[in-house]
């Protein structure tokens, strides 16, 4: 079976419950750079499944994190 990276990441987390998903995210933060593509895929899923208000909150949080 030939899977792309996005599909592989989705399959890895697809059947996890909320606590397990939280662990995946938390264990990826500030970890090895190899986890960054996975976080990107998870962020993409969040983005696609939230409305404009949540997008604004996420961008505001991002901007706050980028400001020294």
C-alpha cells in the first residue's frame, strides 16, 4: 500500500480518544523536528473543521506567540 505522509499521520491518530490525541500533540511540542509535519497535518485538520471565529482566535494566538 502506497500512502502519502498526510494519510499516514491521519491513520496513526484516527482511532485515538481525546486524551490520546492530547498526548500526541503535547508529546510533539518542543520535540524533535521530525514531529513538525505531523503537527502541521493536525493543524490543517483543525483549521478545516473550525469556523472563522476559531480561525481568528488561532491567528491571534499565533501572532502573540511570534511577538517578542
